[in-house]
């Protein structure tokens, strides 16, 4: 059992350093800019199905993510665009951008699905000093 746990640890450790997302967070004044571009890169030998979604603490935050589901091949990168509504009240909204990575060889990974979360903060004119 200890050997299996150790192997799973090294598997997760290896995957976490073979994937990267830039920028590392979403902080936007939506009264000025209403979109952000993210780049997810893979330096691993694995292919992944990636699902992207956004979770905000307020249903007034409307967003579009493109693409929402895609294939990230080994040693490649993909561009993701997130567009936010700009008709928000003078408030501060917090949330997360969630990247769910499903390995093509799911059985080899003991059915483990990986998630990367980025902090998201959007605000309007008056709240840019928070």
C-alpha cells in the first residue's frame, strides 16, 4: 500500500511540474477591459482533455470561455479566451477559473482527474484600490 501511495505521489508531482498556465491569476477592471487570454502549456508526454469553467460568488458575473473543452497534446500549448460582461455594478467579485485535466490514459492514472484553479478578481472603476 505504501508503494502505491508513493507512486501516486510521484505521478501527481510529475504532472504538476509539466503543466503551466499564464497568467497565474485573473484580475480585471471590467469597466476598462472585458477579456483575458490564458495560455496553458504541457511539457509532459501525456495528452489531456481539458475542461475550463469559471466559478464566481455572484450570478451577475456573466462570462464566455472559448474553448471550454479541448485536447491538450503532449508538448504543446493552447490559448483560452475569457470574456466578461462590463455592465456590472460598482462591486468587487471573487471567483476561480477551474481547469480540469483528464488524461487520455485514465486507467494508467488510477482514474485520477487533475484540477488547476486560478484566483479571479474582477471589479469596476471605484474599487480598483482594493
